[in-house]
């Protein structure tokens, strides 16, 4: 039987590993050879899915700014061309742009070399076809093929002639599309300068998002003073490019305030996620970002459904359903889970224009249900420019969103190696415990167990769920009053303490 160790490269619907040796004691595992087998595995998978021989396949390849990117790109391109595949190198590119090469260039597949917001020593591969990003099972099949190739278990003949190779700066075409969207959406008197007088700070975190300031906003007349970390640098010297990172958000909030800008924008490394900052330096992130994106998505889709992940707030549900007149559909965490659920609902005839996670992954139906931070920000900028003509701001659009007084996430470790049965048992017993205690278990909880507590009991909710990939049970608690999270945590403590195989120390430390 093949050695199962290659399974550790799978991270949801991506491949990830260590690409720089000796950092934090982690040995290099994304070697040139390993990467080559993975790229060949994708070629095998793609040939099976398309019914085309390798010499008729066309695959685009892009990368983010990581220092290991050029090395891994060379390994990928060498493996694909050796297999007879036609390859187009797109150079530095965003992940959403690489998907768009399957739309605009008719590529059969696309590979993005990225590890999203992870530290500089990590890297990985994301794969696309015209149908979107691959599923977890597809990644398993690619890794299985790659491992067999490594162990010479299955035969693979290299092509008699290498595949053709070319280079294209696809980001120029991608940026032009976003500029056109803004010009069409704003409809300013000066069509070509619709953002003249609009001050926007962009923080790219030294990822690949700097193009948005330089190739999208600046040519349209926007004032970009105060923008930071636009230059790609795979060591990420400014801060981690991650809208969920507190240091990163503090940095862009400060930059927006110091520049007296109308809007701040922050991207993650590969620009499939984004966050915003309003004119007062206040984050438009997590629930606020979901609320804003929902308000925009409902234009022309009133009464529609918004799919979010499971940890969105009660206030957001009220905002979507009472203020916007839509339906809030909570689902499982994981951007691909949220997107797939939105696609499923639309196939059933449900008007669902948006799938969005609190992490910043947002996918609009009008944009192929692609989680694209630059596209989301483009829609937000169009709306902000429209509101300016009315003397209003984006904050006015979501001012009626009720926000919690406090929230926290605790990650409870499962101590047994076979962690999924333990987690499943804990969730089953928690639901029974909650019901027997007279607690309110949410009917729309599609992941884990969500319990609501009223006034005097914590005035909020908690959600215990099981991580898909790690031996961890995240416990999210949110309250409308200060001290409410601790109160709800204490209510759960007796149950958590009794669970065999679940470490209660993290909860104890929080409550002490």
C-alpha cells in the first residue's frame, strides 16, 4: 500500500506544505520533485475530466509574492511541459485572476501557487477549471496520483514532444475589467475619471494586491496617498497580509485615519479575501462586511437569500431579514462549503446572490461565485461613490446593524488520535444536555450546536463545532452585554469538564 504521508499536504480544497527549510524547526516537504509529481497528478486528473490527451491540455500558472514562488513555479511548469501540456505563465497574479484565465483565455485548468495568509515559509497549490475551484475529493485524487508516481506504482509516459510554453501578463487584462466595472457602475460626468477626489488607502500587505492601487484605482483618478505595503515582498515585512489579523487591521485603520481617507482597503496575500475601513478608521470586517456586501447584493435581488458561515451574529440575521428584507442562511464554515451551498440553493430555484464568510471570502453569483476580494472591493467602491453624491457614506448603509458587546473563540483540543468520533459524540451529547437544561438550541444551526441565552443568562449565543481537519473543537461565544461571554462559558463548563477526550483547560483558563 502507498505510504499515507502525502495526505498531510491536503488542506481542505488546497495543497499546502513547507517550502522554505529550517524555519521554526519545520523540514522542507514541498521539494521540486514533490511539486512536480503534484503538477503531473493535476494533468492526469484534468485529462480524465476533460477527455483530452495531455498534448491538447492548456494550463495557466500564477503565483503570489512568496520567496519560494519562483522555484515552485519552475517545478510546476517543467512537470507540465514534460507531460506534453501547453503552459502559460502568468507571473505574479491573484488567485481569482487565475480562475478567470479559464474564462477569458479558455484554459482547461489553472494553478495558483499560494498559501494564502500563512507564514512566508509555507506555500501550496490551488487548482481551477471553468467550473471553479476543485473539491476536497479532487485534491485527494491528485495527491494519490502524485504519490503513486513518486513510488512508481502506476506507469506514466512522458510526452514525445514537450508542451508549448508562453508568458502573458494576465493581470493587465484582469485590472482593465475592474476599471471598466467602476466606470460603468459610478457613471460619473467624467467617465474615465469616476474616482476623482475620492481618497482611498490600499494595504496589500506585500502580497500581490498592490496592482489594485496602481492599475485599477489610480488610473481612475483616486487619491492613493497613505497606501502602504504595495510592493510584493514574500517575507511580508509590514505585517501578515490577512484581514483577520489584529495587527494588520490596526495598521490599515491607522493608515486610513492618518491620511484622512474616505475608505481603507486591505487584501490577503493572494487577494481572494478583503476587508475595509470607513472614514472614521473603523473596521468594516466580519459581520459588518457581511452586512455591507448583503446590502449591495440585494440590489435587484430583494427578498433573496444570503449564505454565510455558522459564526455570524444574531444582529446580522436581524439586519439581513428585517432591515434588508432577505433571508439569512447559516451554513458550515469553510469558504468552499458556503459557496457550494449557495450554488445548490440557486439550482433549486432559490434566489441566492451572495455566499460570504466572516473571514472575508465573498462570492457573488454575478461573478461566477468566485471568492474574489478585488471584485468585492470594486462593488463596495462603486456603492461608496454613488453614496457620496447623496452626501452619505458606507457606514450609513449599515448603521442599523446591531453589533455584539463582546465575542471570543476558544479552541478546545481533542486528546484522542481518532478525533472525529470524539467530536461527533460531544456534539450529540451537548444537544441533549442543552435541551434537558431548557436551553434554546437554534433550529438553523447547520454546523455543530448553537445555543441561545436570553437576558440574565448571558444575552447571546455560543456555538461548539468540530474542525474538519484538526483535532480541535472551536467554541464561539458572543454576547450583547459585557461579561456575558464568561457567563455563558460558565454554563458550559460543567458539561465540557465531563467530556472524555476533550481538554477543558482552554475554557478553564478563560474563566479563571
